[in-house]
C-alpha cells in the first residue's frame, strides 16, 4: 500500500472511483491521509462522507479543487466551499461520466444539451447542429486514477461487484497512471476472460486491500 501511495504527489490531479464510497479504494485513501499528500485536484462522482471515502481527504484539507456532481452528503465539502477554502466545479453526473469516457477514448469532446441556460454553460462554447443548440464539453483526464475492485489477478484484470462498477471502468482508461485496489487477489488465469470488467492493459499497479 505504501508503495502505491508513493506514486502520488502533491498537486496531482486524481480520479477516484466510487459512488457514495461504494467502489472506492479505501485502503489507498486512508494511506494518502496518513502520508499527508496535499493540494490535490479530485475528479469523483461525489465527495462521500466526512469519515469515509474521498471525504477523508476533504476533512483533512488535502484537496484544493474537486470536480464532481454531488456534495450533499458531506458537510465538510459544503463548509470549505462556502468559506472559499475549496474550489468546487459542479458537473451534471451524466456529463461527468461522458467527459471521463471521452478522455479515455482520446476524443476532443462531445455535444450535449444538458446545462444549457444554467451556470453549467458559463464559459463554454455553444454549437448549433440541425437547428438545436448544444454545449461543447471537453474531455477529462487525470495524472492518476485510483479504482477499487472486488477481485483482480496478478496482471491487473479486474472484476467489480454490483454497483461498485460505477465510475471505475471509465476512470481506468482516462489517467496516465492507474492504481487498482482489490479485495481479493488471485493468480493470473483464475479469472475467466468473459468475466473481466477492466482488462489488465489499463492497470499499472495493483494492491490488495487489507
């Protein structure tokens, strides 16, 4: 775990999988808190809870900016945002997912009507296609993606359980370095290829949750 955390650095842009902390690599997050890595930009669906998931990093004031769709379950995020101690960039949830997918696919962006006429549209280009207006949304990528899986093998092939898939498969494609934390680590060949959700080609390092 410490070796994985050593790959992170102050000021990094970090994607973290999870939906209300389901599918979040909890061991890595806790190790990041202990290591005191600071000035992070987080890309995550939500900021979880003050005592769980990425909320631990928020509560410990290790984050300078968060790009997210929801902060309602974490009063620490709200407090720091209102006190201008934390920059929060809100993104509609579907747009967030598609922006990450576009980043992983090497696309230049995508068009969506979601957010037109709202604060989401501020500073963004509006294009007209067949008489309809769309926002041009840019792709999102990160220096490092931290993802949580139920099972993985030595080659980094991953399986997620239930709704822990959420943002993890997308984020595994959209970062320069991908670190996966798995609950169960098995020998290569023990996972049937048709059961793999994230192929090992996307994963650089794998650690077992303890």
